């Protein structure tokens, strides 16, 4: 994992997995991103790593715009 002006940068899958483990450890200790800068930095790095450039964030199961989630 490398650092930059905007925080930690994850470059490999092993960096990503190590960051996930560290986040789990910190959360297990009761830490929150609002009060722990390391946790906030890691969560940001993970979000940047999994983001797809030029595509809006979506998730499975979320209704599309203009559709109804009822039958």
C-alpha cells in the first residue's frame, strides 16, 4: 500500500485484502471512521480501488430510476 496526498492508494489485490483485514480489525476494536483517521483513510482507499471510472455507483437489487419495487 502506498501513500499519496489524498491518502492510502491500493495498487494490488493483496493491498486490497490487507486493507480489508485492517478495517475489520479496527472495527472489531470499536473504532469508527468519524473518529479514527486510519480507518477513514483505509475506507476511502477501498472505495477508490473498487470504483469503476466513468460509471455511477450502483448495487444489485436497487430499483432503476423510474421503476417500481412493488408488483
